[in-house]
C-alpha cells in the first residue's frame, strides 16, 4: 500500500513544516483526503471507494463504494457535516457521514 503523510503546517511557516505522522493509505489510488467530524476521509480515484478513517492511527472504520457510473473522484472536501466528492464529470457529489448520497452540484465554469 502507498502511504500518505499528515503534515502539521498551520502554525509553522512553510520552511518549517514537520511531518507528525505517516499512515498507510487505505487503497492505492487516493485522489482526495479530508478531515471532518473527528475522522479522516479518503477517496480512491480508481475503485470509487470512500473511506472513513481513524484520525489517530489511520485504521479503516467504514468503506462505501460510490457507484459513480463511469466517473471517478478527483478530490475530496468536508463541510457542514457532509462529504464533498469532486468528479471527473465536473460535478461534485455530496454524501452524509454514513456514506449515503445527498445531492450534487455542477462545478463547471
């Protein structure tokens, strides 16, 4: 598995960034990573799996397949207690913290 690093950089200047922990990624093609509701969230750009991870050790707590019909995740965000998954279609799908689809909006310019 590939690993990704959690980097503490909020209170430090860019030249003083410090890696505080490295954890194994839950899949091999992670295309988005976010933090929200006390958990880490990751999405795989090939398998279309969304992962809820323990924010301390990176262990997988839940996995959902997003069933995206030919589109793939390109990014991930968390706000308003919802997960925002950017797709290759130019749309953003919104999911609740239980992995259930809520709605989508266009991000096309």
